[in-house]
């Protein structure tokens, strides 16, 4: 079976001109309604899922957000895609997901990837964990 027969686009058929990471980031953020740390905290209290994608070493140095679900970036899509065999029980297309990284860059790319999977309520936290902590919101060492 060819890639086309499997229903996957031929990479050559959709080739694009090279883009910089700044362009990719701007395109991702254009699609997102990013939230401030204060709004993320309020949404978390109302039931939104805060997902911390930082690696363990970074969380150990910076601290963590109480109640956040840790899903490291390299497995995020598989854990939150409702159609994935590796999904978490909470995975749902209607889920409100607030992605958190250290400073709010990688989280924008990750939230856009979740939207690409059909999780339309995915977005990220402006400024990431650093902004959350600097806003005086709850953290643990």
C-alpha cells in the first residue's frame, strides 16, 4: 500500500517554501486565543486541564503548578489524541487544554498541534511557567 492509498498526503505534493521558526510560531499563535496566567488559573479552577510539557529536569529547577498534568512534549499528541491507542483517559475533542512550558514559546507550537488533531479548546499560557510564578500564582518546588 502506498502512502497515498493509505490516505496520507504525499509530502512532495504539499511542499512549502522554507519558513523560519519565528514564522512558524507566529502562524501557530495566530490560531490561538492565548490566556494570561491569571485566566489560566481561573480556568483550571473551573475544570480546564493545565498540561505542563516541560522536561523533568526543567520542572525540578523551576517548580511545578499544582494540579497540572505533566505530559512531556515528545508524547503530547499521542496522550491527548482521542483516537490514539496511547491516549490518557481524559483525552477528548471537547477538552479545554491550557499548555504550559517555561516561557510560552514551545507551548504555542504544542497547542497548535493539538488543534490540528481536532482539540479546538487547546491554547497556551502567555509567558509560561515563569509568568505564572511571577504573577504570584500557586507553585510547588
